């Protein structure tokens, strides 16, 4: 059973979103997602300063099995990326909700974050998918 | 690997299992509007005997004889051993096998090919080949658009000194992908892309294509062009003749940082002219861009017992996994041609290849000198050349080519269609296969044709 922290927001495409105190959000992929993908070998991060709208593919997580897109959970501008992952992509497997974060983003509309799935809804989604 | 067709009985069993009555039914989900029922220009069927006869007739349409025609495909001597070994049963397949790791010999050969290509180009990595030079350049452009994340413009600068057919292939492959190809004109005295003519402030450029030697056989100022590209955050794509690399500075050493991607036509490395194909394309790049490189890449590894083994690597971005987002929709290679090229390079070694390049250059220079002694022939460009040169004639090149063909000589490539501004210009080539006697015969016949 994968870990689904209560205090995060989620997307149907298995990204998690954490509301930070400074108004930005931190984005990563869920424990469920990293479990399905298997051992990470490469993480392709967006350029800081680039802008994306909700649903754009903005990063690629490449495991031994597949290279998968990461979709932008809310519209906004990339503020910072987790460059440590370029050398140590396995951190996404080891600590998906912590050191394995992918990027920080400044949302255009903070209301969009509230529209994402909560932990309960995401848990249901993963159960439906695996049943 | 044996080819075992399914029997009627087996096909019926499979259909029964699937619960359908015919194979056609499996394609029902493709809308009728998208399906071609008939290919009107393709005959329905021919027997083996008819096909064999047709192909013999077609083969006779090829003009053969003393060949001074290059223009992208070059007649080099191919040691008999190359194809003797290539066509052995162990090698004789056009494909990387689907169960790739079961064919360690094939994978090792491709790995050796990649190693040789990286040495020749001084680049970090090579793939296991692409279809041909033109499509390799198109793939290199698509790769540059993916790899250059500083550029948003999807804008490629393409010198007119790049092979005209490559430019057409590139256009066909990239035109519907939102990529702009801007052509750069050439310096009329030098026949090269003058770095001084490039804009000081070009805006957002994704990549610059740099041919070496260029289509006219002329050497480009590759260092200045590469540095110009990098100064403007553009990638430098080298499009090179592999034989020439035995003598010329390899793309990995161009300018301050080296070219980012190197591609080209592999035919000169042991592949016969054979009516224009099959040939193979090659592509190498810097380590930083390896994940954007299309095609198959073979890696060396160790198995559980610590023994050396070869494997397909970096498959995660190929189309069986990434579908429409794959690095390429041509996820295969020219296995048999690559086999021949690897054996050719192994037999020659670096010194052998250098001798061939040097002799081809010397023969072309000798030919040029003798041609320029004739009345009615002038040099067109004043820059150094590798193994081709452009001369202008007192008569249209097409007429001269036709006349010499009647006498068993392939006189060269007529540039009038692609470069009308050059007048009656003829592109000629003399590889190491030509003797001084051959050259004298050509010069003599050409003098007669111009008299």
C-alpha cells in the first residue's frame, strides 16, 4: 500500500502539490507513481522561469521501464527545480514526497490548487486503478 | 533467425480465441475515411519471375562506366572480404533482432560500429545508424529542437551548400512539425557559407547546420560557424562525409566547444552505389544530448556472472514505449549496411581510410588541374576542396553529360537545376579508384565534347 500524505493535493495524473507558506507550490510525483514506474534513471526538469498551463507536460521521469511525462498541476511560472535529481534520480524512488520533489512553481491562480484532489479522493483513484 | 509463417489452421485458432471471424475485422476501429483500399499506382501482384525480369530491365537503365559522378554517393574500392563476410548467415539480416539480447554477436558488431563512429567524429556517443544521410539530417534537426531548451523558436539555419536532396528530405520530414528552415546563401567566390555574412544579432536560433565538405566539395569554415552558433545559443549540427574525417578536423573538435550533433551518409564506408540504395545514415552527439538521440543505441554491460555482454540501452524513449512522443518514429537501423561498414573500417584501419581520403583528394586536384587547362572550362570557386570540385563549361552541363554517357563516362552532376545562378556548372569527383589514365581519358572526351 502506497503512502498518501494527508496535507498534500493531488492530480489524476499522479503528481502531488504542496502549498508553501510563501505562496509558491512544490510539485513531485506520488509514491504510487514511483512504485509503478520502477527504478528512476533520469529526470528531465523544466527551465526555471518558463511558464506552463495546467496539463502541459513540463518534466520527464525516466525509469528503466519507461519515460513518462509529468503534467503541470496548476498554471504558473517555474521558480526553482530540484537540480540534485540530475545526479541522483533514485531519490524520487526513495523519498518521493520529500527530497524527491521536482520543481517549485508560482501559481497564476491560487484557487486552482484548491480544485485539486485531496488525499481521500486520490486514495480512491489509486484503488480504482489497481482494481 | 528462421522465418516461420503461420498456417491457416493457426490463424483460424487465433481468430477464434479473439472472437473475430477475419483479420480485416481487427482493423475495424480505423475509420473508413483513413483507410486506403487500393493503392492505384501499385500493381496488384507480380510473380517472382516477372519481378526478376522487371528489376533486370531497371538495372540496365543505370548508366555505368567510368564514374566521375559523386554528389552524395561515392565510388570507392570495396575489399572483396567486406561483402563476403557481411553476407555470411550469422550477419545476413537487415534488422536488429526483436529479441535483441539473444543475438550477442549482432549487438557486439553494432557496439563496435558505434565505437568506430565516435572515434571518426570525435563525438561522445553514436547510435546504431539511421536510414540514410538525408533522413539522418532531418532527425538531427528534430533532435536539436528537443535538445536546445534555451531556444523556443524552432528555427533552423540551413546553408544552401547542404546537399539539395537532403534539404528536400528535411523539408518533407519537418515541415508539419512547426519548425522553420531558413536557408543561408553562399559566398559566390568561395562556394562556402561565409561566417562574416551571418547576422550579428540573429535572434532566437535553435540550430545551425554545417556541411563538411559541402555539396560543392568545398571546405566550410567550420570553426567560425560552430562558434557563431554557440555564441547565439544555437546548437551546431555537423553534416559530414565520413571518408573526409580521416583527414579533416572531426566535428567534436570544431570551434571552442565542438559540434553538438554530427550526422551524415555512411555509403562511402563500403556500401556499393547500387542504383542509390540501400545506404545508411549515421548520427553521433555529445553526452549531454544522448537522451534526445533517436534510434537504437547498444551498450556494453556485465551479466550476473560478471561476464561481458551487450544490450540495447536507452530504449525508454523509443516509440514502443513513448508512442507519439518518441524521439523518432524511425526506431530502427540499417543493420546490414552497418555490418558492411564496420567490416570495411576494420579492414582498412585509420591509416587505410586516411590513404583513401588523401588519394581521392589528390586525384580530384589532378583532375581539376587538367580540366582547367582546357579551353572553355573555368573554376567556379576559389576555396580548398576535398574530393569534388565545380567547373563551369562553355556548353550546358546536361548536354555534355549526355554526350559523355554515350561514350561510357559518367561526367558528373549537373548543378543547373539546383543552382541556376552558377550557369553551366558541373560537379565532378575523382576518388581513389581513378588512375591517371582514367582521368586523361575523361579530360580528352570532355575536350572533344566542348570543341
